[in-house]
C-alpha cells in the first residue's frame, strides 16, 4: 500500500518543531508499524536527509520504549498493543497517518518522536521498592503463603511496562494509572505492607512534583494501555492514600 | 599468558562455601571509598549494581536505554530454574548441576555450574522478598512448570513475563539505591571503551547518546553486564539495540573472548514473513509443556497446505508426523533447544515446512485443550460435556497460562492460535560464548569483570531453558558481590582514580577519532545495508549447521565486508546530537569484527557440540558428535585482525559427572 505520513520533526528540546509530510510506497500489510518507519528512514538516508528519531528496542511489546502517538491515539488504533506490535494491516492503501511524540509537560521532547520519561523513574525512586537487602538469608520463598487471587492481581498490576501511554492519552496528563499499578502491586502482597504508608505518600508526592495532572476518571488511560492495566488500580491507590493520610 | 581458572580446591559441594570463608573482604567503612562501574542494567547488571550499592560501594550504572527497566532481560518469558524441589519430584542441587552440564554438552566448567545450582534457591527467596509476583497455586504456594532437557518441574514463573518481573525486581532494588545516592545512574549512555591503567581496568569512556558528549568515568573496577551478541545475525530475538560493543572493547584491550561460536538457535520463534523483517519474536519454550510439534507425513498434504487448499486442522492423527515424539520418546517435545531446532531444520530441509517460505512447523495445542478441558469438566461436575464445552474449558486453562503469548502471536501473524496450530521456526536467541572469566568472574584484565550473558561461563555449548535468568541473577546477586571484594581489598588505600591521565586521554582520543571518521565518511550505503549483509553470511554459513568450506568462505566474506564498510558507510547527521545511526554504526563495526572471530572459532572446533553443529561430525542418526580432544574452552586473544587471534585452551575436567553421549531418546 502507499501512504502519506505526517510526522512531528523537532531538532532538539529547544526547537519549536513542526509536522512534515512524507510518502512511503509498497508497504506490506504484514509489516509492523516500526518496520514501516524503518523503510521510511532508509529512504531518507539514501536521499541524504535526516532519518526520523524514535524510541524502540525489544520490538515485542514488553520493554516499553516505543512511544508514538498515531492518528491521535497512543500506540495507534489497535487495542492491547504497543507501537512495535501494531501492524500495517490496521491501515488502508492511500491513508494519511499522523505521527506525534507522547505529549505531556512532564515528558519533554528530546528529538522528533523521542521523549524524556525520566519522571517515571524518579517516582519509582521515591518508593517503588521493598527495602530488602540481598543476603542469601532471606526466609524461604514458601514461608509466607499468598492467596492465588492476591498473587494474580498483583501480577496484573505489575504487568505495567512504564511506556507512558496513559499519560499521553489523559487530557490532564495524569500518571495515576502508572503510579496506581506500582502501589497496587505492593499493596496486594504481604511483602509490601511494612512500608505501605510511606510508599504511597512519597510516590504521590513525587508524581505531583513532576507536574503530572490529576485524575478525573474518564478511563481513557485504561482503554489505551497496551497491557490492559485496570482503573481499579487507581481506586486502590486512592484508598491506600486515604488510609496513609489518616494514619499520618 | 596462561589461563588460570582459579577454581578452588576441595570437594565440589564445599568449594564455594570454603572459598567464601577464605577470600579477603573489604570493611564497610572502606567500601565507601571504592567505586565500581557496571555497564548494563539487565538481570546481571541490575542485580549486581543494587547489591554492590547495598554493601556500601559507590556504583555508577550505565544503560543505553532511557531507563534501567528496559534492558532486554525484560523480554524473557518462560521462567527461572531453581533447585527448590517444592514439587517433591526428586530435584536437588546435584540434579540441576547435572542437567546443566549435560544440557551444555559437557563444555562448561563444573565448579561454576555447581555454584550456580547452589545459589539458585536463594534467588527465588530474594525475589519473593522483593515482591516479585510469581505464579502460585490455590494453596498459596509457589507453582512450577517444566522446561526442556530435564525430568523435573523446577521452573518458577510469572505468567509469560518472568523476565519482566525479575527485572522489575532488580530495578526496584536499584531504585532504592539510586534514591540513597549509592548508585549514580547514567541512562542513554553507551560505553565505548575501557581504560586500563597499570594493567588494571580503571574506568570507561562513554558517550551520552542525547548530546553526543564523550565522557570519562573512573572506578576501581569495571563490570561488563551488557548481554549477548545474537544481533551479529541481524535477525534475532534480541532487542534492536543489543550489541557486543562493551564486550568487544574489553576484548581488544586484553580480555580473552571465549567460545564465540556457541550460539543458541531457539526452536520456537514466529517464522519470518518478508525481507523488511527487523527482528524475530520468541514464543516461550514453556509452550512445549502443552504444545505438540508436528509436520504432515505426506508431501502432498504439505503442498495442499501451502496452497491454502487444506487446513492443518483437517489432517487426521495418522497424517501427522510428531517428529520429536517419534525421534526422542523419553523427552518428546521437551528435548533441549539445540536438538529441537535441528530436528525442525531437518524436516524443513526435507521439504515438509508448512508455510510459503518452507520454513515453519506446527505447534499444536488441541491435545492440551482436550486434556485440560476433560479435567475441568470433572472438577466442575459437568456430566457428559460436549466436545465444544471441553475445548472451551481447556482453552480457558491455556489462556490463563500463556494468554499473553497467544495474544502476541495473533497480533503478529493475524491468525488465532486457539483455533489453528501456531507456526514456528528456529531463530537466534542467546549466545553461550562471551568474555572469558575465571571462577571470580574476572576477565583476563585485572579488575574487569563480566557477568550474565556477556560472559561464557555456565552454559557450555547449549543453554537449557529458564537458565539465563538464573545465571544473570546468580552472578549479580550472589557471586560477583563476594568475589569482587577479594580484588578490591587491595584498593582500600588507592583513593579516587583520576580521569586526568594519559591513559584516559588516549582512550578518549581513540573513541573520538572513530566517531568522527564514521560521521565524515559520507559513503554510499546505510549502516543497515551492512548489518543485513553480515547477518546473511552468519545465518547461511555459521547458522544451525556449519562446515569447513562455508566457514572458510565466511571468514573471507566478512573480512571483505568490513573493509567495504569502513570505505563506504554512510552515517547521516552530526556527532553532537541524538543520532541513532551513529550509535548503530559503531555497534555494527564491532559485529563485523566479532563475526569473523566467530567463524574462525567454529572452523577450529572440529566437532559438534550443543549449538555448534559441524556437518562433518555427526552420528549415523544425525546427532551431534563430540570429540574427546575438544574438551576445552577456546579463549581467543586479540592480535589485530580477528583472523589473527591467538587460541588459548582451558581444559575441562569432569570429576563429578560422567561424560557420556548426550541422549534424549
């Protein structure tokens, strides 16, 4: 198929940036979206132009590096996939496709479609862990029983890949799905209980410092999340936060 | 220099404990004055950085990705082995050790493997304490599954995302130390050289991938944890950025490179679909617990399937050839990866491949749907369930176990694997070879260590499933943090290492000149042009089977391609900006050297062992034929051109295990 691409080009963080049109031809429907971008970039390099910078690494939907806003949706029109898992069969011959970076005040653009998501790391630094040293003397893994339901729910929350689609999708650029998922994983497990109060207070505090917006429960994040992280996690974080606030 | 593996004396089962009791330690107050650089933040690098920081060392961590959480360990799916014997099925430290040595086709170092098996149980305890949500059964205990090449269930898992959860565990341990200032994290940075001062590794030269700035970083020791080199094949299941650069740079500065030809071609990957393909996707080996592998018995059926006139589900049991069950009745679909891959290639080479390219076999879950469905019907007290009901109940169980993998398959192939068998074909997945290390995990450069997939130590010529995660975390959490202390105990009075020295000047100059050369070359072909060509040579001549003639040709072709690369490569943009093409050019340049050494290593190893299959050396029924005189590790010393590398042999002695023909029949 032949396509017109409207792509955000921005030299660096200080550049104003603009949309630029490109044409690609003979795109197979079996290609992944990023393979289509590879074709475009090889074309640009061959004609002496600068290729489009975009983040990507594992190309199997788990590292969370790829981050394109395609036709107004984080990771494009398909559901339950990252940009790298999106395939060209979702598009038609002659389509015009708009490609932008994930936009949020807390995710400044580095170049073209590459954004800086280190705010997510800093939120994790503030409490996204259990304080346990490596020793070789921790208790046996089966010493504490954990119900299958709790373990499964914790796993569902822990499935978050930290891509930032939730933030890019939210009209308020809220990171509450991301933070809620991490808070939930630990809140559901006995190992997370000891530090539960400090964890939720510190992570929410850091989230606010980074300039992420608030949650107004539109649920758009849940729909666009490539890993199907549920809104329940935001509710659970709010409960944990309330509990922690009362405890002080 | 003679190779000294520094394996401690004494009985195998006491070696590690006795050794730990005797080595030098650094007192906690002195650790504050010692810096350690860790390159890479996967399971090995992440766990090492966190543990070293917990112990009190000042750690500097480097990752080329935008966050440590994105290292490619995250993509490991199936699970992690540990000799816990929770299932009571006869597992033990010795059995894990035995399986690993046998699985590696008797080409790994006994003492290292035994230590790995010994600490494996600690890993599970540690990860559970960190809040890693492993799968559990209804009683609240940890669940296990089986992997290839073993007869017990010792694999712990978190759905099909075990690597992700373990890496997030190590990442969380890192985060705690980053918050305390004990780890200084350098994201979007790439190590481009090691700096050796007075014969010791004392720092690295790194490039900031956002600004292009070249930076000097000093430390008392340097740990390479940068993963494997599977991307030398262009197409592999590795991440796009996975590279050999860190390992190759230390090799060029004096670290021997061991067994480069030992590569794992994983049997269950999604087949390639066209020339535009940028990478391959793995379908976890755990699927072979429940999936049966087959091709049609008759060539007419193959033809009809390829033409779309026949569906695989139309074929009766009698018309199918479950070739693994036929050839290897004892292990069936759970033979080790090298064996399963070669068997698939054998069938496809004979013309039985089931897709248009002729390079695919079926992985079929119908029998599992039936088996699990019948069991569920009994549990749920459903009398006389219809076949549809049984299938539906069975599919629910399979979905709970592997749902994300089935979804991944459907998104890529556009076929529903619940309704029609998956198509799979072998692909490059892991490299057992790597930087040579001694028992302390130290390379032949004093103070330079290599851990995880970046080293060569534990898997011999073939790695068993769910053992990569085990080795990465064993090295990072439980081995390196002890052994590095023995070396660093001499450095408590050294003080901060200055970066303002002739050695750092020289290393930085070399790095800058190379970058400037690449940028200013303004040739005619893109970096990918060369990478694809290299990949084709590697796959055709150094792939699943190799022979003398092909390997000799590969050495010449790679050498010529490298020359062409340096003359005609085109790198757009400048050196002082975010420039992915420039970063990639450096990595491909290193692959072009490694590839040649790889072919040379494969040529010299005149035997078949594990993932290294030489057509000249096979048994009458086509199995790998080991040769007694090759019972050694090949450690290569850099001497300019890769083809001039000098071979050093580390003889392998097996005192606790009988070396036998490796049979899975």
